[in-house]
C-alpha cells in the first residue's frame, strides 16, 4: 500500500458502524467539496507495527461500492508519520502498476505530476483526494488546494490503490468500501 517501502504492509481495518459513521462530520475540505458527504469506512495502514496513515472514505448519499469508479467521493489520508512528497509519488506509481499495464513514459509523467502536487507531510497532516468521474482527481492538503490531474485513467488507477480488487491491501479495501470479508 502507499508509502510502505520494502515489505508487505500490515494494517488493522476499522469500519465505522453505520450509526457512528453518520454522526461523524467530514473535515472542512471534504464538506466544501462534497456537502452531503458521510463516512463510509476507514482503516489504518501499519508497516512493521508503525501507524503510517488513517484512510477515510467520504461519500455522498447513494454511493454504490460496486461502482466506485463512476462516482464522486473523497479519500482522506491522515498521516501518522513524516513522509517526503516524492516518496509518496513514487510509491503511488508502484501501486498503480498493480492494476494495469502502465508504460514508462506515462508512469514518469504521473510520478512527476504527483511529486509536484504532494507536499512533504508531517504527523497530523492530511491529504484528501477527490475522485471526479470522467474528469480526474483533485487534491487538497490540510485545507489548501494542491491542484488536480485532469485524466480519468489516472484517477481510476490512483484511487484503485485503495479501492480496486488488485490492491496490495485487500483488508483495507474491504474496510473502506464496507464490504463483507
């Protein structure tokens, strides 16, 4: 999964119960981009016993997990460790390659774009990505607009890091999408 470098990551998924999820308010950047968003699921990525980030999937009413690629949603990563933006971009491309063939030129372009967008993060920082079906992905860090990647394939593969069946973290996917294990 994203940002784990050498060995398989370990995580403990935590799916918020429906009653608890509806009571949780989205962070301000999610609320401004998706006014009716509610927490669908969350999970913590751990690597060698260290918390890396908490992932939370925020969705509008009527969200269908089976069709996540065709719907608007926000994925918020709340970091528990300091990480370099370039390392985040590099790991993202490696994880995207798990889903589909990706030629080197396009992979290099996407990595460069993400490296330009993603800041170095410190413990407590948040990066939120908004999936915009048919358009691409928009990114916000700690409430500050980072920019977007206007490429639907990029968006599908980027969010597929967590949500696609080919993810390296199937338990996290199950928790985020609220699927039965």
